[in-house]
C-alpha cells in the first residue's frame, strides 16, 4: 500500500478532529500559521487542507475572522424525507398488473379460476405428502432446524440429479435448491444482466418473467413464437446485429401458448448460443406434465458447452404452495449463484426436509402419472367447449401437455370487455396483453384448465360461450 503524503496526513487529521468533535460545531479553528508551527508543517499545507475541508462543507470562512467548524442547519431547514414517495430501489417496478388485481379478486369471491397456472386440489397427494411430515419427528431426527449449505439439502439435490441424469443434465454439485422457480429466475437474471442491458425473450412470454425483467430495468428484444416455438430464424437475424446478455425461453409447453420448441429448432438455438457465446436461460416448469408422447429433451440435455442455465420447480407437479424449485448449471455459474444466494442465507430448510421425506416414500412417480391423466381429462373438457366456439370465430391449438389454451378471439370481441363481463358472472381468465411488454390490446386470452374441477370447467366455459 502506498504511503500517505504529508498533505494527506494533515488533511485526514483535521477531518478526524472535526468529525470526532474534538473541534465542536461552530468553534474557531487555529490560524494557519499557528497550526503549521504546532504540527511542524508548512503553512501552504494547512492552507490547502483548510480549502479542501471548506469545499467539502465541513468548515467555512469569515472575512477577517478566520475559519470555523460548520454548524448543523436548524431542524426547520432540513426537508421532510417523505420516504414513502422516494424509494429509488423500486424505480423500475410497474404499477400493479391486472394479474395482481385478479389475484386479489379471487381472494374475495368464489370465482371460477381460469387465470392462474396452479395445480388442482389433489386430495390424495396431500394425504400422501402429509404422511411423511411429522414435524416433531423431522426436527428430532434430522438437521431441519439448522441451515443447510447454501445450495440446499444434499440428499434432495442428489435425488434431483438422479431424476434428471436420465436426460444427461447434471450432478448434485451443479444443483441449487431455490424458493420456487421465480427466485431461481430472479437470481439468474441479476447475475447475467444489469439495468439497461438487452435480453432476447419469446413474445408472448410468462408474465412473471416479463414483470421481473422490466423491474430490473432490462431492455427486451422480442422473438416471435409460432406453432413450433421460438422463431429461431428471427433470433439469428437479431444476433447478427446485437448481443443480448442472454436468451430466455420456455421451450416445452410454453407459457402462454402451450407450444413445444421442435427438436430441429432446439439444435439451431444451441448452435446460435455456441456461435455467439450467449447463455440460454431455460425455464422448464411444465416438461413433466405431458399427456402422452414425451416432449423433446431439454436444451440442457443437449448442451455440450455449458451455455444453458436450467430452471425447474416442484410447484407445478406437486402443489403451488410448496415453493421449491432448482437451478442446474455449469460449475463457474453455480459458484457465482452460490455467492448471490448467500444474501438470503438459504432456502427454507424444514420445507426441503419435508419434501425429501415425501420423496423417500417412493410414490412421486405414480403421482406424476396420475397428475398427467388428471390434467389431460381437464384439458379435454375445455377443448370440447372451445371446439364448439370455432363457428363463432374462435381459434386455438390443442396442447399436448402443460396447463394452458391460448385462444384467439373474433375480431369484434375485445378481451378486456369480455373479461369484465365474465367477472360479473364470477369467471376469471388472463387477457393476452399481460404476456407482452406494452399494454396494447391483443385478440387473445389464456385459459388455464389446471385449477378447476371438470365440473367447474364445464360451468365456466358455458358462461364464456354465452358472452361471445
């Protein structure tokens, strides 16, 4: 470390004496010549130090009288902070969205919920889950009352790695347990990009990701989606002109359109990532909810360069209140992610242990098969009613998994006006503009079939049909 100059030593000594109160507020400082003699330095050194302290606002001069320690302003001169209106950390946060308002509405009335991608009320699953959760037993026989390593419960990470290794995804050291996939996406995004940076995003896209990206001050480069998923050819043209910090995709049972990125396009997307050195953030929350034919392998399973950061969750395949997800990535990224996760210490240890206890029962894969059949039946009920609306100008594609129908309305029908009419009859759904960065009305609605019973879907779809 370089040694301080004589001037710096004098300056910092003066500054310390002022700030520590050795020279009280309003008191007169020693004259330059006298202080220079006492401290055995040149008068110019004192002059320069006083000048810098004055420019800093710590002292002030009176003509013919000398220099004084700056007193505090009277209380009346200090403005009221009014912190409720001055929160710079939230400057990019948007106003409450329609989804937030609909969520609040669902808490106040017994409405038919086609708006939110949540699993249904699986009574048997909850009973099975509860069997493995004896809180006292878990606390007495495990380390659930202590913090796990930042990356999460080791045995749970091993289980995830073994489950995903059939698709050549990762090892336990490359898995981190998170508080749902949303936290995983938030941490990943914060590491890869900063305010003002650009990222490539499918449009339309998951509204939770959209809100997150906008709140972090990112510039979104929209990539259109068709029946085979992301238009990789459009992305290729964009990458010839600019370099986004990462590419965000929901390649399997896309939210909101339900499409699946074709195998050919998966390979093309990975090739672009490798060519330009751009990471891909793969949000794969729905891949295990296919109805019959298994979808193409995850991008991460095809990744040979470590460019794919893989995000998944237990919330969709079990139940939403569980709020446990995971990230799988290369070791260099996982090291950075671990340091970031340390800011929140760790994911809830008791819930991790409860999930691990349930998984040890060996019923998870049977539940997954039941869930697939359950959602397939519910989708079929919704499909039956939608097919009857084709004559009225409605169009849609039947999904082969996931939670959603992306429905195109007739030209004369306003999605927002339709929603207002539906709300009056206690039916809630999401309008298409929620999945785009600009609030421009789109002729689409997203209908979720996962939450309601088959009877509830029948009732809600009859109401919507009557409003068209």
